[in-house]
C-alpha cells in the first residue's frame, strides 16, 4: 500500500470510529442511533467509492504513461 492510500484508510477508519463512539455516548434513543449510524456509514461508503474511483483513474493514467515509455524505449 502506498503512503497516500494508508493515510486515506486511516482517516476514514478514525472518522468512523470517532462517530460511532460519539453517537453511542449521546442520549439519543437506540432507533435514532441506528438511523444515524446507518446514514453515516452509507455516506462514508459513498465517499470511499469516489476516492477509490479517483485512485483507479490515476493508476490507469500512470499505467498508460508507462506503456508509452516502454514503447519508446523498444522503438
């Protein structure tokens, strides 16, 4: 794993853990807590998908550049 990827995973995991603890310690009823947790993790999942899609696009661009460089070297 790259340093950048580890950082993103760490931030997302920390945010999820912090939000879970904060919601668990709040005085909301259990149904409200379940709804809030569900919404939070759905949002977190969407954000993660967006970030991973961006990383995949960048990886694809880098792979294309490497292929072009290899073609130049072979030529």
